[in-house]
């Protein structure tokens, strides 16, 4: 299983390795983070679809 790690702040290489090791050793945590990210993405897509309107050219 491959995972993509996205950081909201700059991290040192050692910190990235620690986070990756923790996720690799705890698949439940990885699944929880993935579900949270998907939920956020779907909410953004719903909001964008709701805000789009047709305009005459």
C-alpha cells in the first residue's frame, strides 16, 4: 500500500521518516487519516458544485 504524505509545514527529514514509520506500523491510523482527507475533499467538491452557476455568454 502506498501513501502520500502532505505536510502543512516544513519538516526535517528525520521528522518525515518518523511520521512515515508510525503510519507504516499503524494501518488503522493511516486509514483514519485517509478517510478524513477524503471527507474534506468531498465537502470542497460539494461546495464548489453548489456555488457554480450557469452564465449566458
